[in-house]
């Protein structure tokens, strides 16, 4: 993830609060400057669609093809009201310092009435500042998130082991007989957003031929390998499989699917050809919105 917003010492004036690096809109900063956001574009809007349709040469319409979302471009405009001209000049420096490292993504976070959501973004235009009075100036800021999805600020984590045999019968026998149920081996993962979430999985050995099963759809991620006391990292967004620093994507079984977590709840099972009670499947994900 990119650099986190450092705005704990800002006081909110109203919601939403827009926070990026060392700055936050609709707040009072530590120097007493009020940052009012008067116009926002691109945060609540859906990003543009990129269509690769090819017109038919001698017929109406076009040949269909998948569509993809463009990056999310966010523009904020507003007014800064400072208690003095000195504070105004410091405020300009603060705005100019947002995402100064052009080589890294930073966290842009928006605290709204119902949710706190965020994207990883970088500055995509110069910060504009124009004096109105001795202690006020108009400003604008443009940032771009390469990934157009908006993510919840809370990162979730759940884990389970492989299914363990039931305890079996207890003597003396009592009727009706209860043979018990297997323990473990499944997770119930909830995405409270409106778009599919792409989880990161880790599989901790020892186990052989580990498999992650979407029990709602039957889709599977299965790996032809044997893990010792080591951890396999599976990123469904990047579609990478890493064991330490080495790629093990070649171990992905044919027919495997990089399945997502759609809005709502998804039941996931952890299976293996054999393994110990220390083997674990860990899921990491965030609520996701377009």
C-alpha cells in the first residue's frame, strides 16, 4: 500500500473529509487554516469506460468486446481561510507537499456519512493556488488512482485450518446416535460494497495440493505442490503466486479460477490431499465499491 494520510491532528468542519498525505479538505489544520471544499469531481462519479468495439464493415452495429474501466481522476477545488498571512503562506506549502514523491502511490481517503473509503493515487496535475485576500486563497488539486475501485478503510482478515475429523461416538452409546461433524475447513467472507473484491490468500503449510474452493459457485484455486513449514502468497488482483521471492504460478492447476468476492457473503473451503492441523488458509480483503 502507499503512504498513509497523516491528518490525525486536523479538526473536521463538515463531511465528507478528503485526506491526502499532509493535507485534508473540509477541516481546520494545525495552523488554524480552514480548508473548504467547494467542488468535487471524480470521487462519486463512475470512471469512464474503455470499449474496444469494432464497427461491422457491411452491417449495422459493431462486434462486441469486453469493456474496462479507466483510472479514477479526482479533482477538488476550494477556498482556504487562514488566521493570518503567515498561516496562509504555510498553508500553500502544505498543499504543495501533497504526494511529492512521484515514484510512489499515496493513500487518498474520504470520510463520509456512512463509510470511510480510500484509493491509492498520485498527483496528476499541479496544485493551483490563487490569492483572494491577504488571508485567503482559492486552490485546486487533481489526483489519479490507477485502480478505479474504492476500498473500505478497514482491512479484514479471517483464517481456518483444514477440516478435522469429527470426534465420533461417545461411550456408553445413547440413542439417537450422534456421529458429529467435521471441524474447520471453511470461511464465510462478507463484502459490504457494491463491486467484487479481489482477495489476497496465504496458505501456510505443511500440506500437499492445497485448494481454495468458492462454495457458492464451485470455482477453485488449486496448486500442485507440497508445502513444508512455509507460506504461499496468492494475490488474485495481480494474479501472482509467490513462495518467498520465487514465482510458483506454474503450480496453478488447469481449470483454476481467480475468483472474486461479490457483494454479500461468500463461503470458502480449504482443502488439501493431506496436511497437518497447523496448515492454515488466511484471507485478506476489503469492502469494494466502483
